[in-house]
C-alpha cells in the first residue's frame, strides 16, 4: 500500500497561478418480443465517418522570454505579447494546426492559461493559470479522432467508452497539469467496471496510463469520473481514450437510438435508418453530420437504452405498417446487431436499414412502430408518423447548432470562474495541513475529489490543483456557489467574505 502523503503535503511555496424514462420504454423481460427465428442472420449495414488524421506537428511554438519584471498575472502585458505573437504567425505555421471546425479547435496560450472547447461534443482542454512557463506562448490544439482506425483494438469484455482525443503538440513543458475533459457512455452508478485511461504511442500502439483505484505515487495523472464525463489531470499532452472492462455480466453502457429518414423521397422506395450509438454528444454529432451528406433528417429525438454485458444481441423490428398503401421489403421479422459490434465501441455509426415500398406515389403518409431492444433486456418503442417529401423544419439543424458550449477558445481570466485574487487567498489558507483537518484535504472531500489524495499531496499547491479540477467541472453552468458552500462547511468564513467582496458569488 503506498504511503499517505496527505498529512505533510501542500506547504505553501509562493504565489499560485493559477434522457429520461418514457412511457414507451420496454421493461426487462425473459420472454421474446416476437416469435424467434432460429439461425436467422440479417446483414447489418455499417457506415463510418472519415476524419482528419492526427499527423500534426510535434514540438512547441514558443515566444522568447518577456522583459524583466513581467509578472505572470499582468494580463495587459501578457495580452500585448499575445497579439504580437498572433500577428507574427506565418500562414505556413497555421496550416499545421487542425482546421476542421466540427472536430477540432486551436489557440495561442500564455502563462495566464485558458480553455479550448470543441462545440457540441463535451470535449475540452483547460490550461490553468501558470501551466505555461512565464514568457512562453504555445500554439495548442484539441482534436477528436473520427476514424475507426484510431481507436484501440480491445479484447474480451473491454470496451471503448469515449472518443479518442488528441491534445497537443506533444512534448510541451508544462508547469502544472492541464485538464482534459471527454464524455463517456458508461453507467457508473453500479461498481461493475474496471476503468482505464489509455494513450497512443508514436507507433500507434495503445498503452495503459492508469487503472482507476489502482493509482500509485508513480501514476502520472488523476481521473475524476463523473456520471457522463471523465476529467483527467495530465502532465503530458497526447492522444487519449477512456476504456472500461466489465468484471460481471451486470455492467451497463448507455446507448442512444436515433432514426433517420430521407428528407425528400420521389421514388416508391422509402428507407428508415436506425442508429445504435454511444450516449455521448460526439457520437450523435458525427451521425448528424453523416446524415446531412446523405440527405437524411432526424425523425424524432433520440431515445436512451441501457445495454448490458449479457452477450445478447440488439434486436430491431418493424410493426403496424399500413398494409393498404405500404409493404416492407424485409423478409424476416427482425434484424439484429451482434453484441460484440456494440459492446466493443470500436465501430461507429452502427445501424440497420428498414426498406419499405409504397404502392403509389400518392401515398405520402407513413406510420409505424419500431421496437429496439436487447434480447432478454430493456428496449424502446418509436411511434413514427412521417410525411414524405416534407422536411421537418430545422429538426436536424437545431440539434447540430445546439452545442453545450458555443465558445471554442477562451483566454486568460475569461476562462475561469474563480478570480485570481480569490484563488490565491484560498490556496494561502488551505495549502498548509493543520491539526483540525480543515485544509485542502477537507476541500477535496467536500468537492468529491478525494478518491486518491496522494496525487494532490505531491503537488506544490494541492489546493491550486483541486481548484483547477473544480474549474473543469464547472465549464457549462457552474458558479461560485458550490465552492462557497464547501468553504462555509469547512468553517472558512474569511474566504466567504473575500468571495463576496471580490467575486460574483
């Protein structure tokens, strides 16, 4: 068992820079939804989007040292050099950075830090104040790897739970950890998982960085696992993915089911595509972009599905077709997507296609029910009513243009909830351990960040790193209230006075 460093850590060494249940849900049952058809195999049509490769330049883009006397917290002077740096960038240098606005973002950061966010994906990179050396400016980027070939090949009950994300360039000197946030699709309410963070080596081989709850003093990162996201404190930039392994048959992945139809149909044939996706914003966004190129639209809001590690396939069936005007071209009663195709998480845009035929072009109304369920598990029912040759106004664009955050790059103080002056006072008050225990260790506990305290204990300012992680968790709708409540419970009334005086709490 590693030694407990928390009792002596954190002696202050100077300033710190810093879908819900619906009536259509099918309950679990042991009886088949339809009469089984033994040995029936229906082809599952699979399609994947293509993405930009990750062949981006390694190495830092640095500016020389600032003039003597420049303080890292001097925002006006730092901003002045930032403008000079941006103006001096040549077009050839900019071409080396990722340019796909849908899956990547880049920016120039100095010692004041900032944040990169890929809109509509839940993927972000927080660069804390003081993470970049004083006087340096780094061109940094954040990229979601879309191609299936970029995902690790896993074995057994292992599964990919997040998109593979690259933050770079690699090899940058960082003075404090950055925080990479990625969405995941694991149902974490039950402890039936072994979670791992993996990184991709230069040869493309994936290596384990950390297994959660098996950290040691040599572990180079810390993962804060939330219900739908994983926030990782990193000392090294690179390509990362969050994976899991089920050690019982009760582990569950969150999926989302989405049905698309052609926006315009002038023939007798009419196809419905039913996608089975990981329940992450990234997966849905990629399919929305794919369907836009195919001329499809989202028939109705996606529905959630809990997919168990039971080795049972996903079964899809079509019901209640108006046979007077339509017929199904599917000869079987249902289609199935094999369990491992879904569980592995390495195949994108998995879907089945139901092709129908209307008796005449005059039939412009179509209604049906589509049942999707895991054999011996839960399911969902879609009740569809579509009008052919009529595109529902803005249904696809509305989802594409409703990201969790519209800002892609935030620089300096604008990226953080906690003003620097308040942050420094909190660190001064909590970094040094005390006998009463109301120091940084209690703050971590109050903020539910105490899974492995030894990680913070090894840092020059444990409180500062905890506050960095808190900032990453508050990206979308956070304010200072939760932090103020934690400090109040700790008896740090003097901090509340400072926050009320200097902050927006």
